[in-house]
């Protein structure tokens, strides 16, 4: 394995093979560990990961990542979506801490899991939204990465909006795609427009999903946009709303000076 580049080594399933051999030695089929997880468990773990990320509780997020690691071997789209969501939050947490190798590995795992989920269920709207978000953050690492991932993110957003027009998470991720684009390739004005559209749409109806994400973040980003515009009163309203939607949301607390 030492002759393979790092990106290839990460994809060589050494540990799963060792685990399979160990299970076989005691008569247990490793496929039993790869079955679909109950939907309520996926929702619970995903929402715990959401809370841990927004509260900047790295230790809790690491425990959740460990507890959901076996979900990667599932063929069930919902289970894979839950696994991918945890990896998405791990990627963002690692990026914030400048742990770039961990961020890239988590982002790749997110995309890979959702590739499998969407092959099984090509009408899984939120899986497109989440895969687009993973592509956006993978692309934000560098200009070269942006060229590698931008079109994939845009394609997923387009597909999501075709399946469910004006769905809030797709609008939110489109805001990220425009805001986070490097230099000339970004469009913060359009990003702000999309964040506001998403926050408004979330306010009308929370879309059905096993994992609830996007609404607090959309409101927070609108608050950032209003701060850039110098609209202090509206800025405060959106930061407050983000904190109402996600008590303990550290970024919103800091924006409010708390």
C-alpha cells in the first residue's frame, strides 16, 4: 500500500476486510452489520450531529462519527444519507479547524455514500441537496478544487429543484455555492438573495426529512448579509431567529455578542 498515493490509499478497504475475517472466524456474517438502520435512529443520530456541529462540540461529533461508521456499508438510501450527513458536518468542523486532510476525506466519504444512495433512489431530493453541499465545501479548499466540484454541485441543485421546485435546502445550498465561490467566481449578492429565499421558504414549511438541517443556517447567513448591508435591525432579527431554531448555535450567539 505504501506505493499508492494518499487519495488511493484512503479508498482501500483494509479495516472492513479485517473485520469481515474476524466475524467469519466466529460464524457471524458481516452483512448483518450492513443492513438498513431504523429510520428513527438515522434521524436521531443525524440531528445529534447537527446539534453538535452548531454547538461546536467536536468531541460529541467525533463520537457520532464513530457510532455511524458501519452505516457506510449499507445499501439503504436513508441509512447512507444519515452516514453522509454526519460526514458533511465532520468535514465542516475539520475545515473550520484547518484540518484539511480530515476535511477532504470526510467530504469524499459524503459524496461516495450519496452516489450509492442516489443510484438506489434517483428521486431522493435531499440526497441531491446534501451531495451538492459536500461538493461546495470540497470545492472551497482551493481554486483547483472549485473547478473540480462546482459543476457537480450546480447539477445536483438543478436536479433537486426540478424534483421539488423552490425546496428550501436546495435554495440554501445554492446560496452557499454563490457566496463561497473564490474571487471572480463568487457572487455574494446572488448568494444573499438565495439565503433570503431559503429562509422565507423554511418559514412557510419545514420540508419533510429524517434530518432537519438548513433552516438555522439560512437565517444566520441572511443575518451576515444584512450586516454587510449595514441593516443592523434586520441583521439582529435573523440572528435571533437562527438561535431560536437552534438553541446553542455558537455562530449566532457570537454574532449577537453573547
